C-alpha cells in the first residue's frame, strides 16, 4: 500500500494537480499498471474495459462495495486500491483463491475484508450448477454490490439467494451491477451455452428480489459472437458478447 500511495503522490505532483484532483478513473489506471498485477490480468484489459465498466455502475472512491464470487481476483486487484483510503471493500462467497493469492500480499495488506464466510457453494453434478447455502452477506448499508461473469454458474435457488442477499446488504438507492455472457432468449440448456445466461431471465429474477432496472450498457456487445458456442472455445474466448445490467434498490 505504501508503494501505491507514493506512486499516486508522484503522479499528481508531476501533473501539477492536488490529490483531490485524482479521479476514480486515474486510480483504476494506476492499479491496472501496478507491478504486482499478473500479466494474464493485463492482457484482458482491452476486452473487459474496467474503467468504463465501473464508471457505468457509478463507482466512487468513498463507497462501501461488495464483490460477489471474486474468482481469481481480476476485479479485486483493481477495486481494493481505489477504495482503500475513503471507502470499504468486501469480497463474499467462494473467496478461497482471493484469500490465498491476494489478501495480505504487498499492496493488499489491509484493504480487502472477507465477509459471508458462512456462505458455502457446492457443485451439483446433475444440474451442472452450483448450489448456495447462505444466510446473508454480513454487510449493511452498502453502496454497491458487483458480480462479474458468475450468474450463469448457479442454479435457480442459488441465484435467488444471491440476489436477495445483495438486496438486503444495500442501502436504499444502492446499486447492484451484474455482467455475464449472453445466451439467446429462452434457449434450452446445452453443452454449448452452459456458461451463458439469458439477460431477460436475469432481469426478471433480479427484479423479483425487489430491484429496479436502471440501465444497461453495450460496452461488452460483440456483433461477431453468434451466441452459438461455449465461451471457452478458442474462436470465442475473450471475445464473448456480455450483458451489463445496472439495478437499484428502491
């Protein structure tokens, strides 16, 4: 963290600006260029557009933010330093890899809080989806809950539990941001679309939890993704069409 703060200080000094002039976008770009960031994360920047995506959701440095199912921590490495000074940052649900590989490491000593440790995900071989046993996120009055490319991994009951937990964790007016790979509307399950999700169904489910749909973005629209193939195929991976939806708790 000390190196990160020094880097910010030098950056604003050389640009003739005060620390108050450093925007969220500036901080994200600094985090993106951090030496500790894996090269495999950097190569995905052009595709995932983190600065633009988080701007769409309305990220501010003073917010309390919860990231659900952080996976390997691609967004975790960017969100934690941005929120370190003025905000609060939590990760929740299936956080094992983040805890092992990021939390406590250089630059991430005290800026990531683990919550909802009681939440347990288990894989159902028959459904080929994760089940989720949880009672809540353990956070109140959060400004934002985010999850990226995870919604498709869970069964119907698990998605409902996750959406409900996000709703309860947010303050009125709080934002729930969800991104996932696009599936054709009402298309039946198949081996090729298992890791895609129908955005219309996602909207219906998330609204059922009490949320209002605020906006959608075409940041991750890909005209050349025919929505026919598994997202891991070489011809598709890294270039899938993804829906990007912004919800609000009334």
